[in-house]
C-alpha cells in the first residue's frame, strides 16, 4: 500500500514537472535580439516624421504579461503602440522578432525588460 | 710504543691497498675484460656541442651548413637543431642537390646520438662527393637538447599538430600592428620581442607548459631571442618554429583575424570559449565595445574595452575599424545584440562583427565572470 502511494506521488511530480517545462518552453521562436533593434528602429523612424515626440518607445515588454502580449500579437492589435504606418510596413518576420522580444521579457518572464 | 703500533698498522694497510690494486690490474690485463669497440664506422672528424653552437647563427652563414641525417617525419619535424637542413641518410642521393655548391663549406652532420650511424655514413658520402670540410657532431640531437640554454626548432607540421591537440602555447614574436594584425598562426598570442619584458605576463604560469615561438622566417631573430628569454625565466619546454610565418603561409595558407574569431550558436554571437580565450590571451586582437551606460562601465569592464552606450552607437558605426573583429558586450546580450543588428543594418559591409550572448558579471578591476545563458 505504502509502495503504491510512493509510486503515485512520483508519477504526479513527474507529470507536474514535465508540464511546467513544456509550458516554460512555450512562446514565439523569433529572434528577440533582432526584435529589440527593429522595435526601437520603428520608433526612431516614427519620431523622425513627428508622429511621436520621443524616439524612445512608450511601451516596454515589462508593461504586460506574457499572456497579454500573446493576445496582442495573435490578434495583431498594435493600436496601443501608435505609429500605425510604421507597423504596417513591418514584415511578418519582423513582427515575430518583436513579439519574441516582448514575450521573453514580459513582466512575468524571468528577465523583464524596459525600453529606456 | 703506541706510536710504533699505529705506524705498523698504516704500513700494513698501504701494502694491502697496493697489492689489491696490482691484483686488479693484473687480472684485467690477463683476462682482457675491457672490450675494444669497433669504431671503424665512425667518421674521422668528430666535434662537440660547443663547436656546433659556435657555428650557429640566425640567419645561418653561407659557409656553414648543419645537416640533420635522421628521418624527416618521425624525427626532424618534432625537433632539430635550429638552422639545420634535413637530408635524411636514406634520401642522401635524392636530396644531395640541397648541399652547397661550394665544396669548402663547413658541413656539420648529426643524428640521434652516439649509437646513431646516419650522420657518419652521410659524412662519408659527402666526402666522396668532394666536400673538404666535414665534421660530425656524434653526440647529436639528444646532447643538443639536454644542454642548458639550448632549444629545439620544429616544423610547420609539428606546430599544426600541436595546435590541433591544444598542446602548446604559440607565441608570435613579431610587432603587433605591422605584422601580427595582418596575419598570424591561428591561436597564437602576440608578445613582440621589443615588449617581451612588459608582456611576458601573458605566458602561462606553469613553467612546464610547452611554448613555441615564431617570427618572420629563417632570417628573423625575434623568436630565438624570445626563446632565450623564456628559458631564462625558467620555462622548461621551449621550442622555436624557425621557418616561421612565411613557411606557415606556404604550407597552410594565409591566416588572419577572421580565423581567430569563431561564430557561436546564436546568429551574430561569438563562440563563448573562443571569446574567453581571446580575452585571456590576446585581447588587443579584437575591438571590444561595452555598450552599457557610462555609469555602469565606470564600475568595471574588460581592460581593453571601450565604452559606447548603445543609444550613442549609431553615429559612430561608420568609424568602426574593418581590419579587426568588432565584438559588443553587455551583461546579458540584450544591448550588445541590439548593437550587432544595428551595425548589420547601418553598415552591412562590415563583416567581422559579433556580440557576446552570455551572462557577464563585471566585478571591477578588469575582473569578470562569464556564464552561458540558461
């Protein structure tokens, strides 16, 4: 009986750990380093046209959780970012890279990041 | 009375000693135990290491040729007397064209020691060819390398094997800007002879570590002078690749900085182990740019790093050098990665650009810890 309980607990722990690992490895597989550069470049270009005052982006990855970023990029709701014209010019690969940057540095990620 | 007894005792002992010595001598003479060695195979003119050293020079004078009569691959490549030409006895006829035209040239043959006949046989053959000034250094290579202050010279093949097996520290003794930066043997560190005393700290701490010096070929003395200094410092395993970089280029092609830097797993990143090795051994071979803010940089960075915060990088990209690799660093790879993509975007023609995708903890005073990102 005792042996059976031990095996059940072990299987339970194994399942939890495996699930957590699978969940942790979820997320976009774009180039987050390139995404950071592309994102800042968008705002630099946008500021040059006078649409925004500062070339420093107003939104940072740490402003939202991974789930929230997932929702935004899945539905392509980029209104909150402003600079609509510049966003429209980005390729799918560029957007995936930016998404990767935001997701992997979200508020609930291991390394939240702010755009200084 | 006592004094008389003592005198008698001494006399008896002396007499015994004389008798014993006499007996031994008689016995040897009678039995002929001492073997008479047949030395007829030896060449008639034998010289010692001092004689050889007295005739060594860099470059070798035209009227002297030191000849290694041992097999090329298994012996000569692994170590020979500096300046020696390889003419293995087994290839004497085939390679006799390497011998000097002037028959009065001093030829000094050697091989693997007193029991080795190759040098003697070669000398006799050379004599038959009409050479008039031939000597054999009979104690040969083992005697040469065992003498204090002497070192061996090695071939390009040996150096390449040592690099592949990571067995030796290769030191380029040429000047940095005019020679080393334009091309050098892969993995070599640069300690120009003129700065040897200042930069000798780059040499490994363990005095038994094999070190191979090289410079610009047979006429270049810098590697020999550096080897002599290293021996004086107490290094026990010092060699010189006397044919140096010209021979290396001829055998393995031209090498430059791009060979030294190796790309890592992530796009744009530098191989982490290679980066650590460069920072430890040859940090001047790359342009290291710390892209953190000035206040962070002030607290500590790599000794050779310059500070250009990523926000201020763009206008400076056109001024980055294209004659050495540019490597960006920051604590996590985030800002340095951004810097990398900025350069790729703004100045696509700059090919040798990398960033360090790793966690770097700067501890001040140039100390740091580098770990792979999880």
